[in-house]
C-alpha cells in the first residue's frame, strides 16, 4: 500500500506543437517537447556550440587567471572533492583536465601526476566539505600552493581561513546554495552565489568545474601556449560530466541536456574513460546503447556505493586511470560494494517498515516524516529517505548515529517543499547547538543533530513542513502525457524516445491508458510481471518493487522500452502507477 495519487495530463500549446513539427520534429516528439516547455527546436539540439558561455559565470575571470598563473608557475594543485557521484566525477574531471593543460604546457606524464593531486573527505571521519581538518591533511600530504574545491566549498568559511593561515590559496567551484557569509577565497565560481547571472542555476558541480577548465584553457590560449587546433580536447571529459549531472538529479534544463547528450554520444561511440566503460560492463549494460537512465540507475549507484560504505577515492581512481585492467578491477570492487549497499538498504527498509505502516495509517495527520534507528548505517540513510519519500509522498529525514552523541541525517523532499529552508526554520526553533550543521538543496539536504534533541526535532520538522504546505502539495499528482495510440507502442518509437535526454525537471514520457489484465506473476517475490491487452494487442508489463495484483481492468501510467530478451520490434511496458479509474 502507498499514498493515494491524483493524475493529470501535461498541457501542450497547440501553436508551439505545430511550430516544432514545422521545424522537423515528429508529431509525437513535438507534443512531448511542447508539454515540457520547449518552444523552439534549437532547445532540443545538443551541439557544443549551443552551450552557455563559461564567462557568464560570476568570478570566472578571476578563476581562469588564478589557474592559468598556477599552471604556468608549476604550482602544486590539490583538488578537494566530495563523496557522492557528482563530487567523484567533478574530481576526476578536474584532475584529468588540469593534467591535460599542464601537459600542453610541456610537463611530462609523471610531472603532471605529481603536480595535480586530489583528496576526498571520508564521510565517517571528516564529514562534508573543505573543513579545517581536511586542509591540514592536504597540507601535510601534498604541501599544495592552491586548493581547488569541486562540488563543495561555498559554506567552508573556516576551512578557507585555515588554508589562508597556512599560506595556501583556495579556488572554490561549487553549485550548492550559499550561506549568509561567503568564504574569503581567492576566487569563487558558483551559479547560485549572489550577483551571478548565469542562466543555468541547476548546473551540477561537475559542470561548474568543467566550465572553469574551459575558461582556464581560453586564458592559456590567449597567452599563446596553444591555438584552437592544438589546444587540449576538454570535450573528451564530457562522459564524466554527463554521469555526474544525471546522478546528482539536478534539473535538466537545456544547457544540462546538451552536456548530457554530448557525454552520451561519446559513451555510445566507445570514447569514454576506461573506468566508465568498465562500470558499464560490470553493470551488464551495453555502452553502445547508453541512456541517461543507465547513468542514474546503474552507473551512479556503483560509484556512490564507495562513498557510502568506504572511501570515494576508490571511485575516483576508477575514473582517472588510463589502464583498462586497473579500471576493470576497480569497477568490480565498486560492484561488490554496491551489492553490500543493497543488502544494508534492504535490512534498514525492513527495520523501518513498522514506522512506515503506522505513518500510512495516519497519513492525513502527518506533514513531515522523521525516522531513526541506532543500528542504521550513515552511508545508506539518503537512499532510505528517498524510498520512504516515494512511498509516503512526504518530506522525509532519516537519521543514524554518528559520533560523540550526535546523529547524522539525510533528507529528501517533494515538489513545493524547500527542504533546506525547512531545516533552517527548524534549526532556529531548537536549542542552541542542537543542530550545528545542515545544508543542501530544495529536494535534498543533510544535517547533524544532537541526540538529546531528536524527539524535539521530529516534532519541529513536522510542524515546519505543515506551515509551508497545503493539502494540494501533500497529495501526490502524477503528471502524464495522456493516452498513446497503440500503433505508437513499438521498438521504433522506443528508439526515438531513448535518443532524447530525460531526467529531473524534464521527465521521461509517461502515458496513461486502460488495459485488460490477463495474468500476474511474481519475480523474486519482489516485483510483478503482467500480461496485458489493449485494442486487441497483448503486452508484457513489469512493475518494480510491487507484488500487489491488479484488477481485471486497470488504468495504468506506463513507459515502454525495447524487450531485449525477445528481440525484434518487441517492447515491454513498465508500470509506474495504478491510477484511479474515476479520474479517466
């Protein structure tokens, strides 16, 4: 049993739809794009030339000059990463890109490796970001001249001050929302910092550092080190940019879609980093047919498993190695970690089931959900929060014990509830020092909470969510693309849709039709396989993470994909929602 859902059909402006058809889009694709706010065919194109300019980012001039000067001077550079997939790919892009630029200036392979190093905080020892402790560790290990943060740093006021005290400059590249005070860094590039007019506010951390590298290359080009024909090919890093962008679940605006599309083109052509190709092989995926969903649901979780359970440096090493054999071994290790992560997740879900069933019974009385357990694993609480949020359609915080009487929390939200803002409100209502750290985005956030404040936090979180929502926000509404003529449910149409970039903020097509249910079978006692019929045609359909039967006739919200097992033009449906028939 899950929370009840309503549904609606995304409206598409007929005039816009007609214009897209005139510009060469197929009628189905024109309908889908118009319903997602696309007004011109150019927004669907994925040319590199259409990317936004790096120089539109505030602080980019200073960042490019800082990096160009450091590279020319042979300075020791240390990239400070993060322990999620965006942070890992951003670290790999920075390390690879900086070494490419150094090599173009005449440095040899060994020299490039020595001058550009990386460090990533262990989630369990240091926590998130450029902390003073991480600065001290980097200084002791590498004696850097310049620290470059990727996917973190915008809140690291104390860390930057520690670096200054040690005589180390800091370049911050980040995309997270800033606090009231910006760090006193030598340069900051973040589309969400005050005064930045960069149009793509949802660019991922890996996209930000990719843009910084483009600007640094331009600065070196202007200084005569190379020209457009001989400059390092930074576009060879776009496979990693695509992975980090999709895995971080940022909104796929037009610029992000271009970055992802370019990366997918390189993956399909076999021109990806050896580690990424090895991860596709380990996941049982054909890189020649790579889709954004593969990055989000197959590759990203394997990288994230390292940061959740152990040390993300394993994942980063997989992405920066050029040795195919080493890449294969590291990918296998990440695969084993991901299997362990899934076992831990299943155990935690079983622990949480009693809480979930109780919440379902009283759901109309609940606005915000907080669950905790002293036996849970810090590294997996974010996934559990996402699963509970999907089941209950409520902003959810999951907490596991940390150190010295504190708990670590991870949260996921729903549309209409800005999770970081809610936590800010809660923090102000708790005793001083009860929640010393929190941060994140509208849809995801993390926090540190003193154990003595746990019960009060649960009450205050529910109260704060209740104050910022109404019943329409707490009632899940599924946006669909309406009915699809049966003739369109084909392998050819599946290929057309798979060629597009779908994801957060630009959702994959979801159609609604009524089917006759002929047969129901269980798969591994965890999933369902149905035989359905519509307009005289029979379909195989899968419904993941559900064992519930369907009525004899059911209104279903579904996707479809090629049936690789049966081959030919066969397709199979994937049922996402069973909808109330009275709404049809």
